[in-house]
């Protein structure tokens, strides 16, 4: 039975990929049919995909899932028929229809538990309890029939904006990424990364950062990026002399950063454009400098760790060399990416740009990668993209329910009021509370889905504090993204740990240390908004000052946490560096200037002291 389920899974995955391809190229033929088909295909893949089934579940789970598949197919058919009829006539939703709605919601919740674990399922259950529980039991006390009709038979619930945006815009980019991955273009990118970074101390770790940044921006999942690029990079990082937990943490941190790296930002940019109304290109421009700052910080931390461990650059005779054919094959990545940017600059829709980029990628990959000319590889692309898309459709269905409850009950505004009440008029306290909320709500959830939840619930709180919309939404994106490397549910780090042969939790804490700048950067573009470029009253001097202060801060905090600069640091100096690194970023030029001066003096003094000691040792 399980083999039969695998074949059915592949059929539905292929169907979902083909639908995404059609919608990207020729548009939405009918809103209702596209929504119903994307949800149906996605949840069918979720039901029939038993790859992670446990041994003690093999007797009853396949039977249960087959039964749920039949029931859910009937439910989707009923939903489609009712919604089509509703376009032309007034309809009467029967008692049976309401019951079926709740069964459909239950199936979405169940698949969320099976594919995403307990954290997201708890969010689902909490919102379910809140919307139905009486007022005296801390609930909204809504009638179950009204909830069913509002959150199932409407466009403000399960089939709401998350399903629409993902089904119409995001899925084509997952297909685009699958083409590059399956064809072998990703491996060529890694080779370029190794060549570019081989001359630096800790070169393999730097290569992982570059490769994951380039491939991660196209991937909607840090975990998928870890698994796909980590199998190449992590063993090489370990062989160069880094510890197992450090190797895993580097890959996890670099892959996670891909979600904030333009131009695609792991599809978050398109979701943000839809929610905020800010043009996509403006979002990309605003996100560029913060993303570069994040990756610069990773380079600095890796460089310090390499010096600490005495890891030298790769010897020149052992470095990889790029051939003419490598340069030609790299066009399979750069030309589609250029096509994507050109179409967007030309005013085309994101899905149309993704479609064009996918077509170009397919043609070039067929030309440059002989193995990709076999139809079996094309099926592998469709199946891989379909399975990834299906997991996204499962989670956005649940997210649609959560957002529907938030809108129906007004709990989002209440949450914002609570934050403002606790923090008063103190922006920094409010930012800390929102940061904690983002880290908690983003745990165990894909980046795009996490952003959808957080933006609806916490975005208004920041905007009411007077922040520009772009700063508020990028703030929640960063901490939603960083939740995948933050214990106790650091999924990207946990995915890297088995490859590295390290313990999951220690890899998670190491990833937090490496990604510490990511926790600082959102505060920088809140207090130094010139970093976002597109804000009103932009000043180049303000941007340059913020970047300089950030680099000084990163060196101080990175060396302080590592305990090494030119030599090992004593504990008081480590603490002083971390404190100065934080104070350097205070949004007050006199204070920041004094702290930068003190930090530079401390660094120079340390290096002169080490130089004198080495000179005496050599006498």
C-alpha cells in the first residue's frame, strides 16, 4: 500500500507543479478553481506522502489517510460548487455544509501537525479554542456555524490571501529553484563560491556562506537549503579544521540568511508587496543593505574563528580552478536571474517574471547539463517542486484559518494594544516584545508562512508606534526568519546537525552566536532608517555612518563572544568588547562616536600588545 501511496503522491505533486507553471505563464483562469485545486493537490500530497511514517503507524495511518483523502475530495468538490454558485445566486449553506467545513479545517490542522510538528499545531489549537470558547473562559464566544461560514465559505479564512498569494505567485518560484537544484546549476555556484573565497582564512566556510546566499534567495525554505547545499559544504568545512557544531552552524546561518537576501528573499518579498502595497522593487532596494550587512557579519565571525583555530587559506595549488565550461554553465543561473529582474523592472507581474525565468533556466540547463536532457530529470523537478509546494499549501491553509480568526475576532488589535500598554511610549521595549513574539510565533513554520502570521498580528503594533511600514514589516521578517536558528526549535540548525555529526541543540546555540548580527540589524534600520534607502529624508552620510558603526560593532561583539582577536582575550576584555559593541549602535551620534573611538583604541591596543609579546618571544 505504501508503494501505491508513493505513486499517487508523485501524481498529485506533478499536477501541482504543472498548475503552478500554467498560472505563472497564462494567468488565473478562474479564482475559485485555482484556489480549490492548489489546496486539494497540496493536501492530497500531504495525505499520501508517507515518507516519514513511523514503524508503529504502518498498520493504521495508510487506511486513515486514504479515508481522509476521499472525504476531503468530496469536501473540496462541495466547496467549489457552492462558491461558483455563490457568484451568480444567493445560496443557502446547509447544516451538512457547515459540518463538512469543520472536517476540512480539521484535516488541515491534522496535516499541519504531521508535517510541521507541535509548535504550529499549538498555534492552530489556541486560535481554535479562542474563537469558540465562551467569553468567561477567555474566548471570543463565536457561534461554530458562523465561524464555519466565515472561515471556510469565504475568502477570509482557509482560502484567504495566504492561499491566493502562494498559489498564484510563490509556487512558480519553487519550480524555478527545483530546476536549478536538480539540473546541477547549484553545484556550479558552489564551485564559484569556493574559488572566490579560497584565498581567505577559513575559505570553505566562506564558500558555504556565498553559495547559500545565492541559492538561498531562490529557496522558500532554509531547511531545504541546508539539506541541498550542506551535504557539499559541511564535510569540507570540517576537513579544513572547524568543529562539527561550527560547520553545521555556518551552513544553517548562511542558508537562513538567504530568506532576507534580494532579489527573491525566499518569496517573502512578494508576500510583503501584497500585504503592504509597497512595490516589489522598493522592498528589494530596502532589504539589500541589511542583507549585505548580515552576510558581512558572518564573514567576520568565520574569519575570527579561523584565526583562532589557526586555519590558513587553502594552498594555492589545492584551490579549485574555474574552466571556461564552468563560466558558460554558470549562465544557467545568471541569465534566468537577469531575466527575472528585467521582467520585474518592465512592470510585469512577479508570477510572470518567475515563469519567464523558469523557461530560460530549463532551456539553458538542457544545453549545459547533459544529464538534465533526460525526461526522468524533468519529472524529478516536477515531483520535487510539487512536494515542496504541497507542504507550503498545507501550512498556508492553516495560516489562513489563523488569520481569519484574527480578523474575525479583532485579537490582532488587542495584542497590539497589549504591547503598547506594557511598553507605554518606549519604542525600544515595544521592539523587544515584538522580537520575542516573532521568535515564538515563527518557530517551526516556513519563512513565508511565519511572516504572514506575524505581519497580521504584530505589524500593526509597530506601525502604531510611528515606524514606516517597510521598517515595521522588515523588522518582523528578520525575527521570523531567525526563529529557524533559535533554540529550542531551531529547525535549520537541527537539519544541519545530522550532516555535521554534531548535537542538534549545541549546533543551534552556535548558530545563534554566528547570527548575532541578525538580531541587531532590525534595530539598526529602525533607529537608523537611512539603511533602508527608500525612506523619506534619506541621507547618504547617515547610511555610511550606520554601516561603519555596524562593522565596528560586529568586530567587537564577534571577537568578544569568540574570545579571540589577534590572540586569546581575557574575560574582562571580552565583556568590555561586547558592551562597547552594543553601545556603538546607540542612536545618538556623540555617544556612538565616543564608543567607536574607545572600541578602536581597545582593538589597536590589543594588537600592539600581541605584536610586542611575539617580538619578545622571538628574541
